C-alpha cells in the first residue's frame, strides 16, 4: 500500500502491516490501527479535520462522506480513548522529536508513566530511535527490531512520518515488546501443536466409513474395529474369532473394503457347509478328468476366483485335519495346484479366516494343527458376544429396524418394556438372533412400535426384575410406568449417570427425558449418583 504525500496524509510505503515470526505464525497486525491513525494522529497534532471540515462531504476526494460525517462528530477525548484501548504502544512526536502523545500501553509495557514521557525529547531518551530516522528519510520503516536502551527491552513495530501540505510535521510509532510477542508466538505455536495432537487422536479414534455397517458404541468392540482398520491396509492373514452371529462376516467385508484389494473379488467359503470330499476341489478347482463326473475343461476353484482380491474362509475350525495340511501349504508356499492338475498356480489373495471354535483346546486334543494355527493367528480379532456389549443393543435395534423398513417410509421403535427385556436377555444367538426377533416383531406389530406381545413366544416367559419388582411380562401393559422408570434407572446406571448417553440410548428427546425424570422422582437419584461417580 502506498499513500501519496498530500494534505493530511500519512506516508506509508509498505504493502501490509502484519508481523510474522520465523515459523510463519502471525504475531500481530497493525492494519486495523493504521486506518485510524491516518486521521487520529493529524487531529491530535494539528486539529486539521476541524480547520478543513468544509461542507463535510469529502477531504481531498480521499474520504467517503459517510466516514467523515461520523468522524466529524468525534471530539479529542473520544479519539484519545480509542488510542488508549489499543494494546500496542502508540507514540506521536513532533518535528523536534518532542513526544506529544503516548497511550496507556506505553506505561504498561515500558513501565514509564504517560505524564513523565509526554514533553520529553525522543532524541534525548533514544537518540537512535527509528521514529527519528523515518523523519530524516521521509519514508516509513516497518518490522524493525530495535533495542530501547532507556528501558532495557527490544521492540518491534512500525514508524511513519506525518506530512501537512508536503511539510514534515512529526512521526507516529506503533510497536510492542519483542519478548512479549515472542512469548505470544510460542504460545500460539504450542496451542497449534496441542490442537494438532488432539486432532490426530480424534482421527485415530474415528472409524473409517468402510466400517460404518458395523454399529458399535461399546468400547471393547471399538478397539477391535480400530485394530481391524489398521490391519486392513496390509496383506497379513487375519483370524476373526467370536460366537456364532456376532458379525464375523460383516467385519471381514469391512476389512476388504478398507484394503488395497477393495476393488477386487471378495469370495466367501463356509468350510463347515461343504462335504469333506468336495472341499478340496471347491477351493483349488480341478482339471478335466480329475475324477468321475468332472466337468469338461475343468473348473476354477475359489482361490482362482479370488485372484487379486480376498478369500474369506469361514468356520475354519470345522476343516478336517487332512485339509488343514493343504491349506497350510498354500499359505506357506503361496501357490497351489488344481485337483488332478500338474500346473502350479501362483497365489495372489488376502486370506481372512473365522471360527467360533476353541482352537487352543482343539490343538490340545489333536484335532487342529498348531502350525496352521500360528499361520492363521497373525492378527487375531476377537469379537465380543452381544451379552458382553449390551450397551449396543438399543443402537443395533434402531439400525436393524431402519433397514427392515427402508423404502416404506415407516419409523418403527421398540417399547420400553421390550427394551428392558432385550437388556435382560442373554442373546445366545447374538446379533443374528436380535435381527430375527426384530424382524418377527416388525411383521406382526399393529402400531408404529414393537410391543412385548409382538415378540416370539420363547421370549415371553422371560422374567424381568426391576428394583424390588418381579413379574411376568404378560402383565406389562398394566405396569408401563414401573417399567419405564426401571428402564431409565437401568440406562443411567449403565452409562455412569451420563444423561446425554442415557437419553440417546433410550431414544427420547432431551425435553421428554427430563420430564420423565421429574415424573418418576428420579432427579435427586440421578444428581446424587452423578456426583458419586465423578
């Protein structure tokens, strides 16, 4: 920015007024101050605005009428108040270097009272001051670090001369203690580093979209998913362990989506469902004439179909001992042959296996090969059962119901009684069983929510215990309030009396939640236990 030396102007021959540290962090900016100083310094020194107000429309064609109409209403005290509120030091001196004004920051930062500084000659206090040099040269100086020997500090800022009708009248300096600015810069840098650290931590805790299908709030399960997301980017063999119905295949597919092989085939083989005499040809394929009834031209096996992609060997624990040896050779040698063939084919697949069996006990019993176990167990992922992650039951139920009613525009929920029953039940069939129960209830329901009567019969005799109350679910309709109160208390306990988590789990609004707390006299119960937990 360059301003010509015309009447009542300040010559400022630099492009911006931002000070940068060595690390490219912005320390402070003078841009906002410069616009005021152009007018304020002149009025303080010469009262020029008053003498040349004219009709108040423009001044030398430079200032907008609206601007001048507003500024003309100011008095000197108001202008001084503006300068006093500025955190940087503002100093104005006349042509003889006499200090005619300093703001409150001068006294605060340099420790010299305003009354003591005003009237003193700058040439006597700091003979090498930048303000004196800019008057001698007639051009502005900026970003100059100078030593103020009279107060023993280093300062950085800008100084620029003031002209009236082309005649030098003095100078204005705006500066600050470099030590403070460095401290601010260091603090800013530290804050940025802390922010980056927390951002990195959040990113680490944020699951990839590839795992969005796996509904999970349980911390133990999330740890498994975070590990899976890391392993997905490698080609290491993975062994997923967990009871039937916990979602092993869902996790395997998520790993495949997250891997570098995501665009290639994902081939699933259930080792328990294929007869022993067919499993080998199913996995490795066969050549023509390999056995009676073999297809002409042969057939590609699952390993060939999965070329470049991922093969998921589910129920690996049900594989025969003989077949285990052949799988071990394929993993070790990274090659295989078709049944009845002589040509060796290279193996280019990612192998993910899964089982619900106790492999360690099988090794001890001699029914599972220990060498294959160690080959498969490079990265074990142990998925907890649904009874170990009951905090996920409500979110899972919502998601399952949303998927069941997708496309029909219905919003279906479960009643408080059903929610309590779900929490008390052990779910031996895990997520698969939960899905089946909800599908049954969704079909037979008569309203927009699933009630106890809509559930499969084998769940109905299941007893619920809430506080001191124990009763059969057949009579729940007459005990809705008792059940609702019990559900809220149960949710609060399970979530360590975190109200936000409880209302989210219950699936009710904040207003509704607090209304129920008041209705069931649970406010004190919640507050007292919340303090105990903290």
